[in-house]
C-alpha cells in the first residue's frame, strides 16, 4: 500500500521562517546526577544516554532522567585511573549496534597504556554488557600519565576515529605529535568491520607510505580530549587542550582527504611554541578559534557538538564548547567564512568535562566534580522534538535561488508517493 505524504505550502511557510539573528542564551537543566567523575556521554541510537565514569563504569540514563542502579559495564579492575587524565575515557556505539550489539571503549590499562576494545551487549539483557566479551582492537604505550586523548567517534563513513594525546609530560619532549612513526598526538582512522581486529582504510592519507603508522588520519595535536562529527554536514571538530597559553578549536571539513597537520608542538594555537625542525607555517592548519588562558583563568577546552536539534532554532548550526576551569560555555558558527563566537556565560560550580548528543540532536553537558548531567535548553519557545527512530521530514530553503531542498529520512517502500499541495489544494 502506497504511503502518501501530503504537505501544504502553509506548513512550508512555517518551516521557512528565518532563524533568529540573535542567538538565545542557554539554560542548563539538571537531567540526572549522582555520577562519579563523568568524562564522556554517548547515545546508542535509542532513548537512552550512556554516562562514562572515569573510574571504569558506564551508567545508563533513561529518557526521563532516571539512572539505572546497575552499571551497563564495569571494568574498574582493568584500568589505571591515577590523576586527572587516566581511566575509562571514551565510548562509541557501532553504527549497527541495534543489530550486532557492539560498542567500543578507550581506557588506560593497568600498565597505564592506551587500549581500545570492543565489547558486546548481553544477549539476554539490553541494559547490561557482556562483561566477558572484551575483544582488543588496538593498544599503544603511553610514556607519561597525562595527555591520553581518549575520545572515540564513528564517522559518517562508518570508520572509527580515535583521538590520542602526545604522550604527556610538558611541551611534547619527544616531538611525538609531529612523528609519523608513532600514534601519539594524532587522530586515528580504522575500519573495525574490514579485518580482525581492524583494517586500515585504503584512502587513509599515509596508507601507501612505508615506515609510518598508516592508521594516522591527522597529526600535530597535543591532547584532543573531545572530538565530534556534525551529524548534518559530516564535518569533524577537534578541541585540543593547550600548553600554558592557548586553547584551540580545529575544524576539518567533511570533504577532507585527511593528512592535516594542526601544528603542535611547533605552534600552540597560532603562536609559535618550539619551531626547531619545523616547516613553513603554510604547512600547518591553524585553529578556527582559540582563546588565551589569561585574563580570566581559563585552562582546558572541552569540545562539544554542533547543535542539530529542532527544539531551539536559534541554536542550530552552533558548535558548543566549554572551559573546564572557568565553568563557561561558548558556541561558534561560520558566517560566510568568518567564525563568530557567542559567549553563553558562566555557570558557577561546574567543571565541564564532556558534551553529549542524543538521537534527536539535543545537547547535554556533564560536570566532572559535581557529577551532574545537564540538558542544554534555550530561552526561547521550544518546538517538540520529533522521535527520530521513525521517518524524519525536513525542508531547507536555498537563500540564493527560488528552489528548496526536501529531505526525507526513513524507510521508503517501493511504491512510496510524495505529494505537494498549494494552500488552495492544487497538486504541484
């Protein structure tokens, strides 16, 4: 039986109301609390939010903000969590998690080295992982306790991206971020479906070069604590924690072929740091945004996501990020090649450690010391969020022509028909 979608131009007119030129100030609503050092948030594509606790547990929060009493996964006995930067650091669900039950974690093992492993959900309880299902994917030594990176994200290409720090200490004493023979100070890109334990994608930028680590996708990073993909454009955002003076936000467009060098340790942000044996600065990609530690007492950038939810139109297209030390949140947006920053203010008594995105594109942020998970809302009328487990219908205006883009995301039957009508009922 054909599924017919009838849209009136009246409805289209509502959708075509331009986004407000003034960005609404955000509010933080407590969604759940009582967590112990939350450092990462992830969605499995359903209504739940998964909260990664640094000491080695993953907790589950339902759509009403209720935390399940038992952890989804507990590997506290398998990790080292000394100081502020080791522990269970990252979580990503396989794009086909609903079918295969695979998810991936990034942690520092009992020897202090980085390990990325795959686990499986329990075959009898969707709220529990199979604790005995660990399958190691990749591991590498960490020379010091700090700068472990630790994030994991699946890209729109289906590959797993891994952020790694420069190995720690201060000033990258081994110049590892610039060394293509080590995985440290990089973004890695691997195919977890193409081999066991993984394959290197053939189009990785260094895949055909001898004597380099072929998993490398980008280099020149100090401690890329949090990365994310824009779910609408596929662009990659990399928030890299600075040394003593500068915090930076790096942007990689979706069309990138990889191989970008973001400059560390030659540069901290756009400032020269240690230029010994460095190339001309035209060989480096500089941040689209950076901010200094002083004045203000800033210390460590926490990267977030581009807001693609539908509840708060004025926030759409804004990349949100925070500073860990000063409880402040900003957003960044491209205005015809110029990156504009909105200061959303300071939220006292919070040490923001991570952002999260639910299946509808709504954003969350967690505070490390207080153990609180907040939902980001805005001081504007909220539109009800659609349930994106079903079909999604969206219409985009083109500002330079009289055309429009119509996007339908859902399962189309072979005889699906889409019909457009004018307000007078005339079929277009």
